[in-house]
C-alpha cells in the first residue's frame, strides 16, 4: 500500500505505518482512533474515472487502503440510487433536494461499504475469522459480505435487535451471539473475544478502515451531482443519521479526500442527526464538551441502528466532522422519526428504516429552525431500508381497510376516504 503514508492518531497526532498497528494508537488504548493518510499525488496518478463499466464502490479503489490487485468481495456494493426531488425542495423551502438511497446495497444498508472493505482486508491478510459488534445493520453487512467469500463470521448483537436483522445473520450462516446487554456490552465483549481467539475485528470506531469503506458514499454523491463521470460537485449540506459516529466520519473523510485532490473546492456542511434517546455526541457538541470527556448515555430509541449506548466509539471523528465543516447536530424524537418514515416514503418513494428516516426528520427540523435556507442544495442519506424494521414502519403507516368481496363494501370505504 505505497499510496498510504501513515495511520495518524486523532488524539495525539502520532503517526504509524500500517504494518505497525492493526487498530488503535498504543498511547490511548481503545479510544485511540486512527485516521488513514494518503499520498494524494500517487492516488491521482492511479485514479481513472473515465471507465463507466464499473459503478460500485471499487470504482474508487486507488482511494482505499488496499493494493490495486487485491481481490474484493463479489457482491456489488455502492453505486446506489441518487434521486433529485425538485418539487419537494420547493415545498420545503430549500434550493434543491437529493436523496441518496443506500438501503439498496446487498444487505440493505450503507454499512455494506465498510464490511466490503474489511472483508477484503481480512482476506488479503490471510485472516481465518472476522468478528464485529452491532445493533443489527453492521452485523448483517458483515454476515453477507463474509458469506460471499466463505469467510467465517462471529457476530455479537444485543438480544433486543430487530428479528429481521437477526434472521439475516442466521440466513447468511454467521455464528450469532445474542448478548444479554447493550450495544456497549456487545462491543467490549467482541474486543475480548478478538484478543482471545485472534479474530479480525470490524468494530466501528476501533478498526480504522471502516471509515475508508463508508467514505465512498461521498464520492458517489459529488460525482452524481456533477452529472459527468470523473467530475465532482459539492452540495451545500448533507444530512446523515448518527449513532456511534462512524458513518458521518466516513462522509467527512470522503469529502476531505475530494478536497485534497482538488476535485471539489469546498467541503459542505455536515448535519448530524441523533435520536433524543441516544444523543451523547449532539449533547456534548452543543455544550462544547471535548469528546474525550463525553458523558455516557443509556440509549433508548426506536431507531436501533443509531442507538449507541455508553460512549459512542467514533465520537472524536464525528465531532470533528460537524465542527470542521461549519455544520451542526440536530436531535429528533422517536415520534418525529416514526412520522418521517411514511413522510419520506410518500414524498420521495424511498422506504427507510427508522435510522434512515431520522436524517429526513432532521432536515425537517433544521428547516424549521432556519439552519438551511432557500438557496441550499441539500442531500439526505438514507442509511438503511425500511424492510429492516417492519414493526416500526407499521406503527407509523396507518391501517388498511377491511372490505367484503363486493363492490358495495368497496364503495362505502371509498366514500369515507373521499370525505376526508
């Protein structure tokens, strides 16, 4: 990986070669998140975006911490739909609105991007087992991507994870450990098991390469906005839901890469959206508290994918993402999240799970608070598909109409509908 210069600690700035450390800065233990630094001249020389035959995340392989000839999982990750909604933008009172639907990835979430990256690393390094802790989506992503290369996966999830997500893990053949505790408990148990058995660990906020997979969503957004292969254009603001902070950190890293390469002339404002019941990062940001001294929370929210119990693992990078771009954190209630599921679906045709809909709820709140305005070009990232959590969607969707098998019964219902 000659194009990778170093892994830099986000706390002390110490730099290491990729061969020196696997996960975190030795000076700071599990909190010492590392950031991958690139030789952008070498990247620019290797990057060819004129080829339209590849539209998945590996289109940007020279911008990833992996050798050019390294094998990658066969599932098509990335290249997800990007929808413009001009009429809705006018209705909302903003300049333009785009929806990035990452629920259309193979296991139905943006986290497939990180898992594809980490599975490729594990295979390249000759690891025989990979593990992670997750509230559901990262687990499903790892299970699916691991299955595609027949790499055994051991996955720790809270026993409260939605049934659909646990089912995904089992269908893919992962060894599933249902932890009688929180996501934080599962996270720390994964680290203990990793050290005991020598498994490769995918945990977000711990493995520095998860961000390097997730950042590809930013490349796609800016390239699609430009409307020309190999050209890039930055929006004014990007809304993304935040749990442990790894996705917004990835979005930020991708934008920083594009700016360093000279592909965009500015980095858009990043708007992190947290559930009120799991808002440790948002609260610390609003209070000006150093993320190293963030207070733990007992997470409780319908949006399980962003329920980060205790202290969010990627809180430092997630705080930097908003601070360095002039963005903000927005918190939304569970009622606002549930209401956003049918609102987003009916306004755009995109069906999101609660965490994905949270970003749209955050946009609605930010508009009301005048944090975005009539000239802003806005992107909302939908991080997961609504089929991940049907129970929550059903709570928000309303009821169907029971009718008898005759037209008179149908007419009575239609009359009631028209009367409303």
